[in-house]
């Protein structure tokens, strides 16, 4: 499904933990488009999350963001809120997986529960073509799978979600297989923890 499900995903968990949650969104897009006429879209879940105070801005990290995918006003909105934005290019300096885990640990150090939202358009379209907004650049399948496995190693990560899988747009079920493998990696890491 679309990332519009990202809001109920994190909001329900926030309700359960009395707002003591953080969100790490792995995505090419910021997904903070204001809701228009009461309609939630795949571009608005985290605007709604912030406006409804389901997650505090200090506990929200946008990870793997690509500048060409985002309107300048969205970046400015998040900067005003003091949300941490980690651009895809920044992750290449020390390695995406290492920087992902560092950011995850930063959220965990706040003694809160963590939700990780994986938008599949954060993965290069060579590995994940079956999404609504495929990207030429992005994380490799290996980097993506390693990030998912890391989530399973930390009990403070109480939920992960995979969004924007569009089977009708997939090529030879490549994206579907990637998600199935990701679920396996997550559950395997969780079982070993």
C-alpha cells in the first residue's frame, strides 16, 4: 500500500506508548505534504503525524532523502520543526548501513520505542521497480536488507513497515521478492536477539 498508511502505523503505536516513540523514515521523499481538503495522500503521513503530535519533531529522522524528489517548502517546514534530515548523499560518506544504525541508536538512547518506516522508493529502481515513484539512485538491495536486519537486533524497535509496493508496476516480482526477503531478514534477526 501507499505511504498514506504511514500515519496510522506510527500513530497507533504512539497512542499505545503514550507518545514516547520515535520514527525513522527511510525514504527518497519527506512525505510532509499538507493534507488538502481532509484527504490523506502518500505524500502527507508525516505532516499529519507532526501536526497531530503523534511523534515529537526531535524524535523524527528522515533518512536517505533525495533533493530532486522534494519541494523546497517541505525541507523548510522540517527545518523549522528541527527535524533531522539525512540526505542520501550524506549516507555515502561513511556508508548507509553504518549511518542508519547510528541514527537508530540515537533514537533508542532517548529511552523511547522506535518505529521504522521503509518506503521502497528509497531503494534503487534496478532492485525495486515496483513502486509508484521509482528512483534511479538510492540504496542497494544489500544496504536495504542490512538496515532491515539491524531493526530486528534492537528490542526497542517495536514495529517496522514496508510501504509503496505496487505489484502491478513490478517487473518479474523483483520488488515483491525484495520485501519477502526483508521480512525474512527482520524475523531472523529478531529470533536471534
